[in-house]
C-alpha cells in the first residue's frame, strides 16, 4: 500500500476508495532491500568479469515493480533493454564488447540552425552522452561505452543523464521550434475532470497571490521578503500538487533561481520578475496547460535524498521569518512561509519517508478544497475552515503506525499543535516535524 493510499482514507476506521492520482516528482531514493542486494551483486559480478550477468543485476536494481519502468531480454549473447523516463522511452543493448543506449526526442522536417546550435552547445555540458541526428533526421540523445570501461556506477550515471535530458528536452524543443515534429510519447492521458481541477486550481492560486501583492499590505517596496515567500511557495506548491510537465514544469523550476541568483537586481525587482513570470503562466492558453497534464513512468529521480537533519536546518532557517508577519496580522504572507518550507523540501530534496508523509498531509489540510475537487473524500476542516483536531490526530496516528517499525522513537506531541488559525497551525505543524526523532 502506497503512502498516498494510507493518507487518503476517511480516518473513521472505514477505508474508502480514493482517486489514483500521483503528487510530486518521482524518486528512486526509496530502494527496497532486494534492489540494494542486486546493486551489490552487479558490482561484484562486474569485478569478476561476468559483464552480462552484472548488467542483468543492474537492471534488477533499477526496476521499480510499482511502475513497471524497466524491462530486458536475452537474445543469444546480447542483452536488450528498455526503460521509461517521463514521456521518453530509452532503448539499448549490451554484449561482451559494448553497451549502447539511445532515446529519440523529435523529428526535424527542416534542419533549423537555431535548434542545431542549441544542441551542439548542450553537448559540451553533457558528461557521458551526446545529441545526434539519425539518417532520417530523427533527433536523439545517445550513449555508448566499451564493457571494459562500463562499470555499473558509470552505466547508472550515464543512463541517468541520458534519461533526464531526453525527458526534459522533448517538450521544451517542441514548444520553441515549430519545425520539429513530436514522436510517439510514453504517457497516459489524465481524465478531463482531473485536468480541469488542476487548471482551475493553478489559476485560482495565481489570482490569489496577485491579489495579496496588489493589496500591498505591507508595501512590497519596503518589505519584499514576504512577497518572495508568497511567489516561491506558490511555485513549489503548484509543482508538487499539480505535477505539470513541459513548459510549465520548466518555468516553475526556474523561479527559485530568479530570486536567489547573484546579480545587481534588488529584491524588489526580483519580486516583480516573479510576478511577471506568473503573469506569463496565467496568460497561457488553456489547451497548452491541458497538453502538459499527463501521467508518466520514470526510472531516475532528480532530487537528492537527505536526512532529517537537513529538514531540521531548513525549518530552523526559515520559520522564524514568520513571526513578524504574524505580529502584523499579514495572514497570507505568514502562511506562505511554512508552505514555502514544505514545498521547498519536496521540490529540492527526497526527505525521509515520515517527513515526506507529514509534508503531504500538511498540504492535504491546508489545500483541502483542491483535494476535494480532485475527488478525494477527506475532511480535515471544521465549519469555520480551521483544522479539526480529531481528524488531524487520526491522520497523524496512521503515519506514526506506518513507520514505527523502522523508526521506533517516532512520536509527536499533539498538544504542541495550535488549531486556532491556519497560520498558527502551519507554524506549529512545522515545529512538530522539526522535532521528530528519526533515529533507529
């Protein structure tokens, strides 16, 4: 049972079926013991010179049965393999002499200088792979190596680079260069009702952020920091909850850099730039968003796994900035700070499983209307729109029960939570997460 299934019950002892919707980016950090054993076996077999057996074990390490992402087969002395990364399929073969892999990205009707130059420049940034054109003008990213130099570690790094760049570049290149033609994608279309709920949510959230910014209390020229939290928390929240692909995903990825890049722009100008970037998203045609709402399978995650100390440091570094906003009664800006923390952790890191479950539950509570629009039957709020103690406690207990075998010291103090307002609840929720004991 996935942690989403555990969290999406009605917490009354009676489980109800919930929509099959995935949140957040795929991670390969939560490997099962048998996968880790396969990795050790692959390294050992490679050292012993049993190359094909080593690669078989390597693909066992990569395979995630939950998403059926990796397959391989033997043909005499050759191992054929394929795996999925987002909208792209990567295929390859290995024998006693070499291993090679490729992913087709698009087809070029015209060899436009613009995208050819872009890919030539991109080749200099790649460590293992390269972009190439097939004789029929299919654009591909390829990798090959001799097996003598093809250790499991090198293969893992190279295939990860190939897969992530292939998945990212297909949508971006097709969006920018209209002479490129899309190839068949390995995606699953989402139901129209789910697309509609996601589209409505992102527009409502952008409109809400604009309203807070334009109300200008406090003045963004004097206090830009609160509005930076407002827009960055929105970017991270949309990435996790809406889970877009293509142009929107790339735009959200860049927003963190917009504010934190070291240049001569003032914080005020950077906040205005974030506002403009969201305006551009807001003005995109509805159909363009709908084309980027689909479901995929993946093999490699992008984010690094971190321990609980990194999550603690993040909370300690950011949460105190909420105090002034609370004292001045700027409730939307105050709430944006814990939302920023939770969103940042899920966007940049792979937190320990209990932390991730608590962050997800945090968004279920603070964004309940969105989950309801998606079809989830959850009820964490009372008639005043405030978190309801019994429902929250039941959900927390489920998380504790799920992880108690691996984390025997995991517990929470429910008296620490403040249910009197959403910002105070969010603040004390993050403090609760910060104080979790995830030691063995």
